[in-house]
C-alpha cells in the first residue's frame, strides 16, 4: 500500500500525551522506567501522575483512555460493516465467503491453512515470543450501517466529532456499540450487551481492547468512480487506518438496577462498563491487497478500475486462487494494539529514516527491537564497559537479542525512552522469510544476515500550551512524568521532521554501514546497509559520532564474527 495516502489519519501514537493534576515542580530523578509504566510511555495518556507525600512519583489509573496490553490475552472484536450501496452479497464469493476469509486473516492458523502465510494472531504470537495472545471473534454477519458510501463521506465533510480527521468511522462505531449493548434499543446496557463488551476487555481497564471494522466498499485506490465534490473525503475515509475515539469514557452504572448486571460491574475498576476506544478501519479488499497474490506470491497486476480486469479479480478470489494477505492488518494493529509509531515520514519532502524494511515502515517483515522493547517483549543487553558482547538473532530469541549503547559516561535508566545506539541481528528467517523472498510493492527485506545499527532518540520533553498559537510548545527535555495544568510530556523526536523538536532529530534512524545517508536521497535499505563481519562503527565510518543531546558517543565497536545466527561485537572506548 502507498502509506502516504493515510497521512491525514494515522495517529502519532508515540506522541500520546500525559496530563496530570499536580501542578508542582518537575522532580528529575532516574526518570521514566519500565517499572513506572504499564507498557512503556506510549500509554501515559491513560495514567494520572502525581507526587506523593514523600516526594516520590506515583500514578493511578484514571480511565480517560484505554491501556493497550501487549502481554497476555488481548481482545479483538472484528465487525464487518456493510454499506447500503455496497452489499456484502456482491463481494467476490459472497458475504459468507468473505466472512470466512476475514476470520482466517485475523485468527487463522497458517500451519493448517495453505492460503495463509500469517494471520494477525499467529504473527503477534511469533513476534512477541509467545507473550501476546490475540483472542477474539468475527461478528456472525455483516452489520448494515444504514448509510451509503457517499453518506459516510459526507459525515467527513461535516467534520463529525469536532472536525477530527478520520472521524467518520466514529459514527459507525458508536451506533453499533449503542445497538449491540442495548442502549439504543432499551435505553440501558443489557446483561447480554455487558457480557459482549466485557469479553474483549482483557486487561479490565474499562475499554474494549480493539474493534476492527472491515467495510464492504473498495478502498480508495480501487474505486472505479469517485464524486469530484467528495474526492478528498473519499481519499481520507476509505483507506486503512487506526484511530481512537478520545471523546469517550467508559459507561457508568448510573440507573442500572438489574442485579445480575450490577454484580458483573464489580469485575471492573470503579464499576465501569467496557466502552469502545481504539479501532481499526479498513476495506475488505485490503486482506487481498492491491495486487492480489497468486499461487507463487507474485502480483496479478490486475486493476479493479478496469471492468474486465475486475471480473478476472472477482473470479480469482472467489475460486480460491488468490492468497490472503495480512500485511495491512498487521501494520495497522501495530498501532491499534501496541501503539507503535509509523517509522516513515509524513512530509512529502522528507525521507524514510528507517529504510523501509520494517513492519511499521513499509509493512515488511518483523517488528524491530525498539518496538519490541516498548512492548516489553525483549530486554536489552546494555553496554556499560568495553568488552566482547554476543548478539543472537532477533528472530531466534527474546534473550539478549538487542544491544543498547548510550553515550559513554551516561547511565542507562532501564527504559527505551532515551537516546542510544541500538544493535540487532537480522536474519531472513521466521517472520522475515516471506518478505525476503517475495517482493511487496517492489521491496524485499534483506536476504543477507547482518547487524542493523539504529540511532534511537526517544527522549521525553515538557510541552506547555501556548494560548496565542493554540499549540503545545516544547520547553525542555525531561525525565519525569509529574506535570501541571496545560502541560504535556511526549517524545520529542519523530521520523517526520515537521513533528520533531528539531527537524534533524529522528526517532528511529537506521545507520548504513557505509557511513553515508543514502535514505536522504530517496534510497532505502539493502543488504549493503547491514553491518557485516569486519565492519565497524567509529573507526572508519561514523568517527567522532555525536548524539542529538550533544554528547560525544565515546565508543567504537566492530562486528568480529557472525556464526550460527549469533554475532560477536567488540566494544572499545573511543
């Protein structure tokens, strides 16, 4: 998919904000650690921080937004949405056939399904080393939203939900929730409605973990006709994206008298009824992808915009010749389930600092080690002194499969929310294997084995609201989370320059073994990007490397061997 099409909608999830009640000072200490947060800092919007009577930083849950839970069971409810003028019965294979394929794409087992490489469930089980278990269901039938395609586009034009971009599906989601829980039918949440919502709130924070809506219309690039007056609305609505309904709070138990329902409320904090919050929105055609795989994983090059080719595509899918493709579901769920950032740029004049070859960049391969640290799937080996370090392949183990090197003399604070050099050993195996063999939109992951070296800058900063500009303005870097009124804490650097505190600071920059930055000239990562045996950092390339903080890196390292999918790294003081 051309991900630049979704620029308007995709949330900068790493910039999720922290608000708090205490207007006190900023108590600098060891700062934000894994012990401070549920799953790293992305989820701080759902916490209320304060300084207790002993001067220690603390927090309580406020349920103003849902906590993604990347550990243990995660609930996903899949809602196929039918438009009045795009009946599911007219989809290739019919409504029931497509329901079956949606079920396979989300929850299927590739070990027993020859038409499926990875489902959403199987991918995240492997990527998390078995630490994340996606459980859920697809609705029994397509839900008719009562609108035509044009009518939903007109909701976007009317700036539904205070003009928030991508908000049109909010209307679909809210109306389904009201109907499903009984609110629109009987005026209160029924026991059956509560049981449904509670089924998908696995971490019991008062919010359904995720609702994935699959709509019966084509995605924007595959539409044969688009009204000129609604062109932007179509482009901004009929694509794949994730969003969160920030205006929602869990439903309270007010005026509920049913004893069975009241008893069930006690399962949740503060007797909340699970409400919707995060959602995924994508077309049915995006589980087949834009080119539609055939048996040898090549694209058909057929187009839905051509009537004769559309007929061929319909037959290809309905006959079972087309393979399911879950790249888009997996990428968007990285946002919806894990709050991972997009690692490409939203600036049309920018470049792709992460080099394309990552699931949260160009929808390829596995998640990188930075994402996995944020999700608490892996714990890094931290370089604190010169020596020889081993680095097993990221595909093979969660034990020691990432190395962090901070600027010499600076202490590691038990958090990936800092600035450092990160090393991981890539292999074209596991979740990388398919994409190393078969191209996706002309791109493959690496076919070689080698070390990926990233410059990560995910330091936090304090931002204050400016009444004149009506924007939050950077004040200073911070390692504390106790904030006052009209202040926010968020990650300062971004792979989109216009969102970064400094346009030269990138959140996740893949460094090339040559020492050059070919990405700045529209290049992308290749086998030559990887650090191989004999390659070094700080010796022949990247000499006198300076961190964004202004600190000298102060280290050199060399890849001294790669054998049996384990790299040996020799680290020295510069």
